[in-house]
C-alpha cells in the first residue's frame, strides 16, 4: 500500500484530537514544572515500578538485540548483557 485512504486519516485525526483533549483536561492538575515531573510526590511505589519496567521493555530493545545477535557472533555474548527483560539474551548458544 503506497498511500493512505480517507479512513486512515480519520483514525489519525481522531487519535490526535483525543490525545490533545486528554492532555488539556489533565493539565490543570500540575501547578509547577517540579510538580509535573515528580507527579506531586504522591505516586504509589507500584506505579513507579511499572513505569520503570515499561520504559525498559521498549520495542527498540527487542529489535536492537535481535539485530545485534544477527550481525555478531552470539557465542561471546554474556547472558543478560543485552538487557534483563530481553528474551534473546536468554537464548544464546
């Protein structure tokens, strides 16, 4: 498919409008930049832990590890050196 049809543009526009609307609705909760970045210092520990885990579990870590293993010899990769959440780091010959 070389071009987008009208439904693709409708979905993209609806998504962007939804994200901007949600951002505007939630923007009144923060009173300062410090309050924004620290979430008012009242986030529970499990929310912080899930946020850190989700950050480490990005698609680039999976794609980067697979491409590195394809490009290099996997015999010299120490277990876990490509990331602790990476499934390719466990399957090493």
